């Protein structure tokens, strides 16, 4: 039996209000994670910024993991990582390496406050670990394969290239090199990998 239009309208409006409340909570949490970090984020401050009661936050996100997952998805949608698949069109190893590192480093710069806070707080907020493993870590594994495959390094040489590439991709490596600018930082990090490949 078809539902009357008025009831459909009421359900739609309610669903819109629920979605809007969830969005406000998520955005408030994301901003707190970006500015003070997940470990220092308090439910009471999330509720205040979102304009809701504490209980409303728990009604939408009954545990820390569900709130962190929503925040991670929201952040990734706003700050998508560079498409590593696009780099495969560049077949020369050094050129692909510089292209990929340049785009990765520009993304690190765009997302620096959030990335720094999340990586720091992963040590004290266990619920962050699966999000890092499934998100950033898995993405960097794809980037690592994409940037090292053209070297075709095997055996001990392959181990050196792999280790050098992990060092080059590391967020903290970028932070150390970032005063040079992303292009020069990428070029310098690329030299580390190329040096390992040349040994």
C-alpha cells in the first residue's frame, strides 16, 4: 500500500535533519582534529561547535571508531590523494619518481596540520590505527609500488631501493625538506632512491 504524500514528506524532512546534524557533528570533529588533534578532542566541544547536546553526538556515533571513520571519509573527500595510477604513463623511472613525489609532497603540504596531528596521536588513540592502516598506509603502499617498479631492482639492490623509497615517501621526510619547496624537496628525495638503485 502506497504511503500518503504527507507522510513521505515528513520522513524526507526528518531524514534531511538527521543528515544535517550528522554533517555538523562530523565537520566540528574534523576541525578539532585538524587544530588540536584527535587525542585532545572532547565530545563536549564537538557538541558545542555542532550546536547539539552531548547525547546527540553519541546517538549518531555510539563509539569512537564510528566517529573517526566518518571524519576520515569526510576529510578524504575534501582532500583527495594524488592519483598514483596516472603516473604510470611516465615510463622513465627517474621522471616518474619526481612526478609522484612532487604531487605527494604538494598533498602533504595541503593536509599538513591534520596529517601531523593524526600521526602523532595514533600512539595514544588506538582507534586511529585501523584508519591509518586502511587509509594512508595502504595508499602509500600503492605509491611505493608505482614509483619503484620502473627500477626493476631485485635482490639486495631491490631492498635498498625499497628502503630508500619508503624514506622518501615518509611524511616526516617531507617536513624536513619542505623549506626547500615541494619541487626541490621531491628532487632531493628522488636522488636518495636513484642512489640506492645505482649501487
